[in-house]
């Protein structure tokens, strides 16, 4: 049978806390009276231990305080703070890069490579044609066709349809 008392002062005395502590815990909804307005001593003590700060509460300093919800919350809070500090340090040391910056850099590299490849046949076709003894314009046209095929294939590999590219399927 549960040990019940209607008096807040008596409940605090039996639990081993001050009346003020019990009232504050009730005001912050850490604990609650029974529906009939009485205090269930065991239930209230258990709830106080579960929600107590082990550093401040005499109830939580006993064995098993590490497993209370409050203690687990404090550990999780500390872990989040450490992770936030690690991310901040990584960002400061430039180990992390903004996605927008990274995408812009990749776009710049890609467009520079594309432009170099597209201009290559016009620059080199005369030299190759002289070595082979063929028409320079014909050689340039053939090289440009193969370069365009290469770039199209590379574009399909790096940006397959449906992965967020701006290209829509052509009919």
C-alpha cells in the first residue's frame, strides 16, 4: 500500500528534501500530487531522483544516479556541445567547405577543362594534319566531333538524369 500524506511539509520531511524544494519541483511539473491531492511518498521520491541534477540534489548523489533521465540528458547535452565545437574547429581550419563554394569551384574547374578540350582541335589540327598529310579542316572537324562525344559521355557520367541536374530529358 502506498504511503500517502496530504501535507507538503510532511512529504518533504519523509522524502528528505526541503518544503521549498518540493514546491518548486511541483511548480515546474517535475512531480505531481495524486488525483485526490495527496502525496505518494515513494512515487514522488522516485520522480525527484529521476529528474534531479546529480550535482545539486542530495537525492541523486546515491548509487544509480548516472542512469537517471537527467544524467543521461546532461551527457547528451555535453556530447552535442563537443560535436558543435569540433565542427566549429573543422570549419575554422578549413576542413569543412560550404557546399555552395565547393559547387562553384567544381563548376569553374569543369568549365575550364571543357573549354580547353573544345579549343584543342582548332589549335592542334594544323600540326597533326601536316604530319599526316591530310586536310587540316577535315581533321579539325573529326577531332571536334570526337571531343563533343567525349564531353557528352562525361557529362552523362557525372550528372546522370534525375540527380538534380538542370537538364531535362530531350524528346
